[in-house]
């Protein structure tokens, strides 16, 4: 989550806008969703982070964030973003923001012990200061990679974190092996951050954060080819519960049966020194019902590397009915690392039919 408030931007005229669809929060959940609104107890099952900062001089030696995990060939594949360089208000004498994020890859057999790819970073933009941020890999409902014409499809946000240049946008790329990325598109949606994409039949659906002046909200878009998107005018999620401050961010959407599941992040305190993860569920992906016990996942003050920030990254529904989340975290201020480490936790899943 960016440390400073970004500048407000205008939508480019090429963006198609659909009529009003849904609302930021639906009033009463139908009985079919009741099981998803019961206790959601996440348990950390590693002693420390699963991915940490790289060694000095490596591309991810100062910041890492935005874990995106999919399964293929008996392995968990994690794409994440890493960077060196100072961030805005944290640099001595207010040096310019030097962060340029690129994409790394790490793999695991159990989802808990990851090894970074020796060829990291595996993807970056040839645009000077433009960063690759918040990747979303197309997956099946069980979390396995959903290849299209034999290729992995990725959507990501890009931005100039030091100011100037184009506003944050969503772009896309393809890969045969998750390492070499080609067919990088131009801007698909402007004023957009952190996409989460699924495919239903012949339709792609995307949920993303709309940055700018606070409050940040979550938007929804549809596409027939994953490239030309029609955006719903109305936000589908806003910060409305008492624990939420300023924004809804980092949507992580998956579908189990007929239920759309959404984990998202908000500031948990007005001073922006803590974040936590909330949960919402929907029958259509538009009208969301927030969990009455939000936030469902909080920082752990006893673990120094995740004492203040935890943010929703990626969640998979495992074959035994449980869920595993990979999240990104920050330690105590000053926030010199945006973020600091990636962790994992599990939830047994809802009770009842």
C-alpha cells in the first residue's frame, strides 16, 4: 500500500463505462451465504516469513510485496514484486523516490518453504522509472493455472512511483513458463491498481482498486478477450465498517461453488500505522456482504516482521476444503521497507453445508 496519498488522475477517454451496477455493500445476505459469514480463524503455520528481502544489490533488497500464487505441476508458483531504492518521505533530505519494482518468481512444494528463481527478476518494463506492480495470474477455482492457448495470462498494474509519467494503469502479458513474458500490452484500464481476474465461461471478470484522492474504492470490469474491458460505473466496495479507514485495497477474489469470496485490505487505524484484512462474500460479484467480524486477519505484534501491516495477497482453496493465504507485511515504523516480508496462514474453511 503506497505510503503517500497519490495524486488524483482523470480517466482516459478510451475507457468504456457501463451503467450503474450493484452497490458498495448489499443490505442482507441470502441464506446461501450464511456459512461464509461465520468464524474465520486464520492460523499462521510458519515460524517466520516464507519470502524475505534479497541480499544487498539484488532487485528485491529493500521492498517486496504483492504475492500472487498459483499451482501447477505439483508446485506452488509465487510471483511477487521487489525493488531497491528509497521511498518518498523516508529518504534522507527528501531524495526522489527511487523505487522501480520488477517481478520475481519463487517456487515451493508445500506452500510454506519457497526458493527464489535464480534468474530473478523475471519481468520488468523497459520504461525507465515505470514499475511492475500487483500481478494477477489467471487460475481455475482450485488455484491451478488456467492456461489459454497454452499460455499463462497475467494482468498487472504499472506506475511511476516518483511522480510524473502516466497514472497507474492495468496492463497484461503472457508466458509459456512463468519466467519469460511476452505480448506485453499497452494500457488497458487507467486510474487502476491491483487487478484480480477470474474467467467464467467466455467472460473475464476483474476487480481492482481505483486510486487517487481518498477514499479508494474497488471497481469491477468485464471483458470477452481479457484486453478490452467494460468498467461498471458504480464502485462495488467502499470502506464502510468501523475498522476501515480511507480505502479498500488489494482485492483477492476467488470463487467456490456459487459464492464469490473477496479478501481485501484497509487501514485499521486513522493514523495509517496499521492495516488489516477484511472479507466479503457475494452471489454475483457485484453486491458484497462484509463479514460482521471484520477484520478477519490482523497484524501480530509479537512477530516483529509483521507487527503493523498485513495485506491481502493471494488465497487458494485447497482440495481438503481449507484455504491458504499468502500475505505481505511490514514491521514497526519508520517504514523503510514497503513492504518487508511475505507470510502464509491457513483457515479450515466454513462449517456447515
